[in-house]
C-alpha cells in the first residue's frame, strides 16, 4: 500500500490549494515515519499487515492535520 499512498500524496501536491499541499505533506511524512517506526509490510521485510500499515498512516495523518490546524 505504500506506493499507492505515496502516489496519492504526489497527486495532491499538484493541486493549487494550501489544504491539498498540507494533506500531501502529512501523508508523505506519515508514511515514511510509519516505516521508520517499524510498521513495514512483508514486501519491505516487516511483519505488518497491509490494513495495519494503512491504519497507522491514517492515524498519523489525522494527528498531523489536527495539530497543524490548531496552529493557524
């Protein structure tokens, strides 16, 4: 799921909207942070199921957007 998630983030980055750019950044950062923290799927040598990985990325994205929204 990592490639598809990052592809979605890349598409969002091309929309001329601050919200879309922030969402893209949150998705990109959250995906890489999840892998760094050990949430790797089998294709990356980890034990995490695809639904668990996706859920972890979503949780991190929500947290980032919530925090960033409170700063503005």
